C-alpha cells in the first residue's frame, strides 16, 4: 500500500518503524488538523487488521471516515493474503 494516504478528513502513515519487534504493519491514523486518532494494527486474536482508538473518551467518526478506515484495512488484508 502506498502511504502516506490522505483523504478528505483523515491521513494515514506507516509508523511500523516505531514498533521494531512487530512483523506486521502499523498505520497511524490522524485527522487533517494534526490530531492523532488511533492505529490500524494486526490483532492475532482477530486474525486481521483492526482500528484501535487512542482517545481516552469516545471517538466520534462519521460514515465517510469509517469508510476511509475500512478501505485501508481492506487493502492491508489483500496484501497480507498475497503473501
């Protein structure tokens, strides 16, 4: 997947280098105002990539933001299945 990826409201960056012991990609998710919202990371119990919020309170996202996050997760899953 080509990163960084910027959508209307969100941006996605590969931050895997911050987690050198992980063997899967970790993607940082932020809004276009610079606020960090969460991570897309591999969860072995789920056997897939998931979005994990960094907010200490409930995070509110609209359907466009959820679609963007889902699209990135779907791309990561496609790449993983190729391997």
